[in-house]
C-alpha cells in the first residue's frame, strides 16, 4: 500500500479558520469529507472533494497538501508539484512546502524548480536532512553532466552518510544506489535496495534495482523468488508477469512460463494483449502449429474478440509463408465487419485489422492500397497508434515534417512509453534540420526502451558524430550493464575508445569481444574483435603490426577471406603490386570463384598497367552477372582511368539498359547529364531517386541544389527549401552551400549568410560557392566584403557559373564600385 498522510498530520499542517463566510465553511466541509474518503481508500471521491475545497478557497492548505500527496502517490509528480507551488506562492514563508516542492520537482525532472525551492527552504531556516538529500541529488546530477568525478564522489558520499543516519530519505538513497550501479558495486546495490524496501515497502523502484543487481551477480534462485514476489505485490505493473515468464525461459523452466501465461490469459479473457503474449510464446517454444491451434481455439469461442483472433490467425499465416491466403482472409474479415449491424460494429477492432492488412500490402509493394487502409483506419480510430506511426513515416519521406510531428504527438499521448515514437520524432526533426531536438528525442527513446541496444546505438552514434564522447560512453555503459553480452554495443564502445586514443580501454573491449567469441553464442563476436584490433593498430599507424595481424588472421585454420582482402588492398595502396599479386594468388587458391577476389584481380591488373586485360576480365564477369551495378560502375571507371569519357558514357548507358532501375547507375547518369548541361534530364533522375528513397542526403542535396539554381517559381523554391532543411547542420560544405543558397533565393539572407560563410571557408577555390557567399554579403549590406569576394570569383573558373550568375557577377562589381544601391534579386 502506498504511503498516506494521516488525518492528524494533514490537520496539523492546516491553519483552521474560525467561521467567516459560507465559502470557507463549505470548503472546510469538502476538505473533511475528502479526508474521510481518503481513509476509506476511495481516492477518486477524495480527489473530487479536495478539488471542490480548492475551488472555493484556493489557498486552503489542508486540501492543497492532501490533494498534492494523493497525486504524488499516483506518481503524478508534476501535478503534485504544481499544487505545492501554488501554496508557496500564497505563503512565501511556508518552509515545509518549499522542501516538499523541491522533492516533487526533483521527481518530475524540473531541476530548476527543485534548485530554487531547496535554496529558499534553507534561506527560511528550514535546513534539514531532507534539504541536504535534495542538494546532494542536484550536486550529483551537476557533476555527472560535467564529468566531474571528484564532485560526483563527494555528492554520492554525502548521500550515503545521509541514508545511514536517516534510512527513510528516498532521494538520498536513490543517489547512493545509482552511484553504486555506476561503479558496478552490485553487493552494495543489493544492501541499499534491501534497506530501501524495509523503509519504503511500497516503492517499486527498490525492488526493480535489487532484481537487476541480483541478476548481475548470478543469484538466480533469489531472482526467481523476487520476481514471483513482485508479481504478487505489484499487480498494477502489467509487464511483470511477462518478465517472470521470460526469466523462467532463461532458466529453462518452459513449463512454468507457459503455466504463468495461461493463468494470466485465463484471468483476462477479454484482454487481447494477454492472449497475444501467450500465442507468441507458444509459437516461439512449441512452433507455429501450436500457436495456430491456440488461435483457432480462441476464435472458436465466438466471443466479442472473434474478429481480432481471426485477424491474429491471418497474421500468423502471413508470417509462415502463406501470404496470399492471409491477405484474402484479412479482406474477408473487413467485408464481414462492414456487413454487421451498426450497433455491433467495433471501429477500433476494424481499424486494427486495416493496419495489419496495410503492413502486409506494404511488404508486397502495394503502397497505395496500404496508405488507403491506414487513412481508413484513422477515420475509424483517429488515435490508432500504429496507423499514426505509419502515416508519420510517409509524411517524413515526403518532407511534410509538421504533419508528421502532429501525428506523432497524437500517438505519444496514447502510448507515452513507446520508444519507436521517439525514434520517429527524431527522424522528423532530422529532416527539419533540428539537430538538438533530434538528439533529445533519441535520448528519450533510449530512456523509454530501458537502454535497449538498437535505441542506444542510434543515440550513441549521433553523440560520437557530434564529438560528444563522454556522454556517448555513459550511454553505452548504461546499456552494457543491462545487456552484458551484446556484441554491437561492445563494438561501438571499442570504436569510441579508438577515436579517443584510449588504447588501454580499447584493448579491454577487444578482450571482452574475444571472450564472447570463445563462448560461441554470437557468431559476430570474432569478426567484431578482429575489426577492433585492426582499427587499434591502424589508428596508431602501426603498419607493420597491422599487416602481421591480418596475415595471422588469414592463415588461421578457420580463416575466411576478409583479412586477405584487407592485405591486398593495403599492398595496392602502398604501390606494392608484386606483393599484392602474390597475396591475391594465394587467396584465389582458397576461393577461386569469389567475386570480390575477381574484382581485386581486375584492380591489380589495371594498376599494373594492363587495362585491356582488366577490361576483358570485367566484360567476362558482366556476361555472367549483367545485373550487377558494381561491375558496370567498375567497367565505367576503368574507361575513365584511361581518359576515355565517351567510352565511359557508353558503358554507363549499357549498364542502364541492363539495370534500368539501378540507383547507383542513375545517380551517376544524373551527374553526367548535369555536367553536359541537360539540367532537366538530371532533375528528372534525381526526382525518381528521391521518390524511391528520400532519406538519401546526397540525392536530396543534388535535387534541391538544381531546383534552387535552375528554377524560379516560388512553389519550387519552397519545395527545395523543405528538401534541404536537413542539411543546415551538415559538416560537408557542399551541403551547407545548397541550403544557404536556397534560403538566399527565398530572400532569407540573414539565415543564408552563416551557412554560406561555412561553405565558402570550406571550399575557397570553388567559384559557385564563393559567388553565392559574395552575393548574400551584398544583399545584407556588407558591400566591401562582397566586392572582395566577387573579385576573387573572377580569378577562378567562372565557366562553372550559370550565364545569369556571370551577368550578376559583372553587374554587382560595377554597382559596388559605383556606390549604387542594391540591384533587384534575380528570381
């Protein structure tokens, strides 16, 4: 049972007024009624009475405290804090209210309010172990964010001392526990959690952290006992039974897991998710036939969920290679639902079936039909989370970021704990070029997923790309404490250590990967270990050691061909063609028909100067695999190496005849058309590629760039701007030039200036980039700088500029030299 304030405690905090007027008397009556309901355990009616009291007398302290604590018991900390904030605004000297506000603000993540409130409480002379606990929590948080290990240790030490003296200080205990987890002092974590449970047996968090610590130290029987206790103690925690079932499975007790899930299913026969969990378990551990039999049993009961069970059965058919039957079944279900009398129709159930069918059709390439189904599902049920996520994905692909965010916010209100929504939010903000918001959403996805590997890797990758190595390490370490055998997490941590030149820790990660490889559970562990060790040697410029390491790998008994390939490429890069040829011959004896080795043979042959033989080898490979874009591009590059552009163009055209949908060939063709002045042809290809995959940054850049340079209508320029928004934080100068010039074309010169300045600094010899920057400088009134830039452009290859830009270059130089006002913007 959660902690309750006693009647006496609440009354003691209240300054009861003598009879004044009817409003105060009525408020007091509502308050006393609320206390009575509270003692009876009727929270809903108690809440209503407290609200009534506060409507009549907004500063009624007893009702304010009682209602705030009731909200806190429901973990609605932000709402509870708002009532304490109201009380201290009415009475700034209410020191106890300041302390409680600080605690609740800390619980809700409102750090600024927590800091102000605890400082004010101390100023009012209310310093106490509780204020010290809040102060220690804030100090620990600050030290953690600034990577201040000394400050962190001091704050954690203070928290431990406070807990020893005052075992009921939850906030201090949280810091002590969190710090022990950070140090991986698991026995200390268990002791702290045990004491926390003894002092606050209603606090789920201490059971949860004890569970994780017991698992870390391998006390499995105690894990089982604790999980079973938690299932009984916290029935409101809906995920616990499934966690216990998963634990039974890990322990090899499949029968207990099934028995538990069947009990849950029997106790909640109308709960589809509970039934779905049981069916998924049966499929995983007993096969598709067992799952199908269970669904047929459920569907045969003829209850209110009949259509849903049959839809689940159709989905199972789809997943077991009976796609046509499954799609036909789903369509039949929709027809059957539509034929029901109106009073028997269940829009939410129909919406769910539509979404499941839409997923099937999307996988089958029927995107238009899938989209129609999703739109229909949202008409049936406007808050259907999965439909909103699907539509938001399409909106993002179409650069309709604002529409996507509206859908995702709606989905988030329905499913606030869904990390996939946060990941999609991050994608939307990325498309809008809002890097800070993207980072925030990825961090939230990690939090909501419980540091799941996929979400962690996505967020850590962004932090690493931004050069924020310390928080990236913390994120990865948090995930590894929960997923101690995840190869991908260790690989990313190793890569981070290499980037930081932390060779000792990089080697520790490699050793851990070696241990995982020895266990043999994950076949990716050995390749990950070898890649990391190669990265370490390469980053340290230990070339001889690197070649020796790769040579050892290639000659191992169970060696694949990857190490040989790396050695051959390295020898070619060094110009050691004789050594490359010898090593290639050895590798081909191992795998004579491996395509990558045949391509390497072509590369070595070409480097040796025998272009004809290289061309003949590629032609022979193309005769065997005419659909290979890689081979066509290699053949084209071979012609370019010999300086024969016409022959290269002819090879490219032949490649497109063989692979007309080849994205790499089309991208190359668009670049060629652009160079030849066929802008319309290039734009048409980029439009095709963008429609296929709007996530490709360089396609987006090239399309937006051409639209902004060679199109003048406002609608096209606005579209180019939407496409290019993702580029505004790009590190590549060409991408920033694209975004900046589009902003300039739309008259957003102040916005354009910083992006074009970045691009101009990064590409000082590019006439188009320099012209763009000079033009914007002139538009914002910095004529002297603009003139200097324009003259510098004249000294470059101005043939790269369009005819209109060359005319503008001449006219702007003349205008500035003559001291004339700005010329109209070329639109």
